[in-house]
């Protein structure tokens, strides 16, 4: 067990910190047996789609020495996400204490803070229970799929086609289909443009289904962690006018095909406990390996 006494916390400072955060997530995934709280692509997605373009500066880092991040706390409104190297789990107590103090200072009302540990993360759950957190009823499924036996042909209704987003010319249509799929949505052209500028983004993995009238009917972004040969789907959506035609399944199959061509061996996707989403991911070949329940605490200064 490393000497956690030499760990120093500080606020996010610059792009060099962001590179260290990304490196930590790669290291965590390599040790996680295919399951992680946040992939490098999801980190980019969070950063790009934040309402505040500078929201990454809210992150607090725990460093071993001066140039190795071993823990990240990313607070967002009344929630916090913790990403911690498995060898440094004891610092999670300090990370939660910081997040609670920060949240308590935000409002005069008794505020709540929610975190989302995996059911299998007994150490984090024990820490949260000691700190007074209670498990709620809301949860996410964590699904994985290996890339063996993926379809060699993607089936679409007549008149539909799949292609990747083609830069600036497609941004408005790309944002429109996202907003329709997740209405009400805060997605914007500015946010998607930020997403496209981030390190893990690949335009050939930002996929859309084009309807016969030229509009975008469905979409997904796939994020590829080349070091771990793993892909993450985030997000996946379909315009309500095109539901029940197999478009979500088709665009995800194309994403899997493209991942495998890049050398990927596994893919993952998370979802709320929504029957339609779960049915889609199961139809594409994913299986659930864990859940993240929301654990909540009322915090006071």
C-alpha cells in the first residue's frame, strides 16, 4: 500500500493537469477488469458539454509527488464523481470531506451531495456509510460487450444511411438530433464544437443515421482508449420521429465495427434504468456487469 501521507491535494490549474487526469483514467482502466467510473472519452464529454466552459477548473486533484495524479474529484451541482487509482483508495474519505465542505458552502439551505459508487466497490461504499450516506433508489447500469461476433453488415430501412459527422458543416444538424432525442436538452452548437476539439474525439466515431430527407435521425459518439483497446459509447440517441425502426441498433453496430477496425477488444455503455435503453443495449450484445446507485447525504458546514 503506498504511503498516502505524501499525497497532496490542490485545485486543477492548467492543461498539463488535464493530461495527468487523462493518464490516471488510462491507468485505472488497465487495472479495473473492464469497468471504470470514467473513461478518457467520458472525461472529454463532461468537459465539452459542461454549461460553464471553465468547469474543469472545479476539479480537485490528489497528487503523489508533483507529476502524478492519483485521485480526481469532479463536483457538479449536487453531485461529485471520484476517480481514484486502486492503490490509493484510502484518500476517498478526504475527497468526500472536501466535496461535502464545498457543497455546504454553496447555499444557506441544508444541501445534499450525491455520489455513485459501483455496487461491487465495497471499500468506497463502506467509506460513504461511515460518513453518513444512504443509498437511494436511482441507479445506472454498466454494460460491456466484447468485440467478437459483431455483425459484418449494418441493416437499415430503405432510404437511410450511416456516415460520420463531417466537421463544422454538420454541427447544427448534429446538435438538433441530440436535442430532440434528449428533450429538454442543454446541448448547444458551442458545446458540440468544444467536444470536437478534445483529445479523444474522432470524427470517424461521431456517427449519424441520415434520414431520406437528409436530416439526422439517430446518432452516437464512440470514444476510443487506444492504450486499453476499449471503446465507450456516450451518448446514443434517436429522434422521436424515427423510433422503432432499428436505427439505434444500426448506428451502434457501425460503432462496434469501427472500434474493432481500430484494434479495440471491448466496449462499454452506461444507462439509466430505462426499459427502452436497456433493451437496445442488450439487442446490440451488451450485458450488465454492475450498477451505480446514488448514495446521498445532507451536508452542513
